C-alpha cells in the first residue's frame, strides 16, 4: 500500500532559523493553501506555542463537544500528541475557519484521561505505536480510514527531523525571508540526526516573490519508502 505524499513546508531566515524574525504569514499560508492537502500536520508543541503566541485559550462551549459540519475541501488538522499536551486546547483549532476538524495521533501509552477527553468531544484519534507515534503506520492508516493522498507538514525541527530521518518526506518547500536571524534561534534542520548517511535531494523549482522573498522546492529521493 502506498502512503500519502508528504510535503514539508516552512518559513525560514536566510540562515535557516524558524524564529527570531517576523515571518510573512500571508505568503506562507498562500503556499500552504496552494498544495490543497487532505491533512495539515503540526506537532503538539508547535501548536501549543502558536496558541500562546497569538492569544489565550477561549473557554469551551457546548458546541465544542461536537464535530462541526464544514466544507469537505478543507484540510483535517493532524496532530501527534501522545502526552496530551493539548488537553483543553483542541477546540481552538476545531473552531479555526480553515480546519475541517482535528485528528490526533496517540500511542498505547497515552493516558486514559486524555483519551476520555478526546472521546467526549468526538475527536477522531489513531493509536499508532507503543510509546511514541509510529508515523509509517499512522500514514498508512490515514489512507485506509480517510483515503489520504497528501499531508502537508508545517512544524518545528523535532517532528520535521523525525519524518526526514525515517524517509517519510517526499518534498521540501521553503519560504526564505531576506533576513539573518542569528544562532540564538532554532534552525529548521537542527534535530536532523542522520548518522553517516545523507538525504539526497533533486531541485524542483525556485520562485522570487514580492519584496525579495524566495521560495525554493526540492524533491526528496527516497522511493524505497513509498
């Protein structure tokens, strides 16, 4: 069985940093929307940081306990969260106008308390792996249950590094900002531990955007993992 196509997107400074500068979010999400993915994937810590950066968590209401009937062309938000980091916060994403609904990836060691939280609010979840999420298993399950064809990964260096190391990324799309942020901020590939191996890339395209922003896209050569 083929897994979905997985595309990693990120906005970075010229020196590869993901924070420490003002990201051009309208350009970033324009690229995100261009791909029309079935699933938009973000790590739980990245999601939590996003909530904390842009405001507080609104109180839950009765409607937050039910699935919302939204446009089927919207992407599901896919969040690995084995430790229940986002307990009490998921309704923030469910309400988001560009989110069809939230699907959570958990493991067999995820607490019963967090699972109860998900079930009471009718969030779909997939148990994939023992202690941590087995992403290869998770992606194949998404094909079986949701007929997934494309996953867009928009997250920090930890999840990106795991997926790249496991050869589960097919394409890398970077929006490069005309700024140098410096080494006080995390690098997009800082958690990529490949040992003595390499990941080979094939350049696909580049595009100069407004005000000196540059978009660059590479294909990842890892056909054996399809």
